[in-house]
């Protein structure tokens, strides 16, 4: 009798009235309407997949016969990590940014996938590997900042430098508070190692539109002026109401080489 949460599936989103539907599928575009005239919003639409691509990505995140989505293993050191056989993406962010909640939202159509979400920040002390069929692996990294594991830096640095199948790193930033000092340290690390990454703003349901827009524009400028390896478009998500989750699934499918159709 299990049923997926409301709006976890695209079919549910498509039943919404158009304005709400856009807000869930493309939250950045919805925010774009509030930007001052003359501001260049081209970066808001760099990755704008059509419905066929969004549906293809959803199929990857939905387990079924012949397509298992499994938690594979946890590792505290690189020599404990599973073999780098598939394209890989990893999610990093400071403790309490909502990383496990977002990963659980991404996998919400596959209820057997257990992503532990802790009430206490800094709970993820290991790298957790999830295998998505024959297509890619998703890695939940320990949080940094508050109560981060002592060996966090060694673990994450080693992973980023040695994992040759890593296609993209997703750096999660709290949409309510914007970039923090610890986030800047993570950015510096990714830039130093030349790792391609993308910034994801979490908890957008908790921020007022004005605050969210302020944070988006500030981070936008930061990415443009101060980064080389960051994808210019930000991704906005809410694990609660699934805003941006469908688009993020699609981007993961895209960067791991699993979108067969044109992403435009």
C-alpha cells in the first residue's frame, strides 16, 4: 500500500495549474520574474530540458524489474570504496544543509532505498555509495563544518583527487542563509583540484521570495566572478515540496551520460 509523496512523480506535477507547475519543475525561472529589468538572466536557463528528458531521468530514479537502486556500501577511506566502475556524482555540503533529505527526495520513487536522515547535524560520518542500476553511482559525503568528522578533509580530498569516474560534484548551500565561510573553503578545494561542480540551494521552501532572490543573485555573481569550475546555473530545491527535484534528477542523468535525448 506504499505510495510516493505528493509531487515526487512528474505525472503528479503535470496535473498542477501552469504557474505552480513551473515553480516545481523550474523554480529558478519562477524567481526570474522578480529580477530587476536589464539583469542578464541567461544563466537561469542554461539547462532547460524538455519533458521527454525529464521523464527519462525519472525512469532512472525509479527502481523496477531489471533496474535495482541499492545502497552499496559505506567507506571511511578510499581503499574501502567500491570499484569505480560506473559514472559517479557526489553530494557535499555543510552539516545540516539537508543533504540526506535531498538524496532521499531524489530516490523517493524507490522506497526500498534507505537514506538515513538524522536529526543531529554531522551524522553522516562516512561516504555512502548508492548504485543506480547499470547507469551511475551517487555518493553522499560527510557534512563539513559543525561536528564534521576529524578525518573529513583527508577523506574528501582523497576522494576528489583519486576518483577518476567522478563526473560532477554537487555542492549544497542553504538557500535561507546563502554562502557561509565553510562553503567558501569547499569552493576553494574544488577549484584547487579542478573538479567540475554545481551549486544547489536547498530548503527554498523556508525562504521568502525576497530573501531567496537576494541569495540567488549574490551567489550568481560570486560564481561568475570568482569560480572557474562551477556550472553557471544554480539549482534550487526543496526536499519538502519537490521543487527543483525533477530538474536535478535530469541534470544528474545528463552529467552521467544517461540522457539519450537532447537536453535543450
